[in-house]
């Protein structure tokens, strides 16, 4: 998965896929940038999905890199094990981590990109000094735990502040958004500065998930590029 600040990536969530046929469902999104694997433990969030053994198996059969989103308690203990499984990217929730800087460094040391997620109400400002320790910052645009929720526009100013901080620091950190991403909301999120988009029903709810990915990517890339142009014009 590219983490270039200028590249828009689509990471379909298999939370919306057919769990009985996950290998086939992965094959349907082979043009994705990564597959978003939602790991929930019924403790940090009120839902239970996949665990490490299933993710390890998915890692062996997926045609695209795995991007794990760990919505689990005791992130310091469990997240490194997902990196050990060979995943391209592992994202932990800062609300579930005792030592987020140490954890991010450990994920990188074990060969994975380090991502950190924030709930919608968690402010981003206390963590901006951590940006050099991260490869990706995930700003939730719904409350974590369930798919199919509506996009929370209240998060857009936080996305803008995060993008300004990333560009001001000069670090190569992707800004991912997860929740309620559609053909319309991806434009709003990209205009705010997000460049990696998790989409569940907007991909798997379509007759052709592959075509849905291309359409979302085009919309996101155009909106993100226009945002960059607008910023340059304002500076001129």
C-alpha cells in the first residue's frame, strides 16, 4: 500500500464481504490498494469479528496487501503479533495503547507500516508530535465497531488540521478515513486532506466491486488534486 501523500488509495473493508467465501471476496477486489481487515474483540468495541488465526490465513491468500485495523483492547500486547504475521500495515487505536510511540516503533521494527487510529471525538492535536513515528494516521469518520454507519462530517475539520500538520512537518504520513465512505463523501474527505479511504458497502454492495473501486479512486484523486491546486493558489 502506497503512503505517498499525493496518491489516493482505496482499501475495501471485508467487514462488508461474504465471510463464508473470503478468498473469493478478496479476488473480487484485486485492483484495490489494500484490503482493510477489521479486527474487533467485543471489549474495545461492542462487536466481534476476526482474530489472528483468520488474519494469518487471509495474509497467505490475499492478492493485495493487508491493512489491519485493530479495534481491540491491549493493543501493546496484540498489535506486534499482527506485524509478525507479515501484514503490510497494522493500525492500533491510541485509546487502547499504553505506550503508542513504543508500539509504533515495534511495528516498524517487525516489518509492518505503523498506523494509529483515533475515534471521532479524540482530538488529534496531542498526537501531532508523533507523526514521524507513523506511516498512517486513521481518523474514524464513524464510531468504530459496526459497518454501514453514516459519515460524520464533524470530523472534516480534524482531517484538515491533520493534513496541515503533515504537510508542515514534511513527513510522509498517509491520512486514512474509515466509515460512511461513498461516491459523495469521499470527495468531502479528500477535499479535507484524506488520501486513503476505507469503503465497505460502497464496494461490496455494488454489482462489480472492482468497478466501484475505480470509480471511488477517480473521485478521490480528483478531489484531492483540486485541494492541492486550491492550496497553491491561496499561497500565491
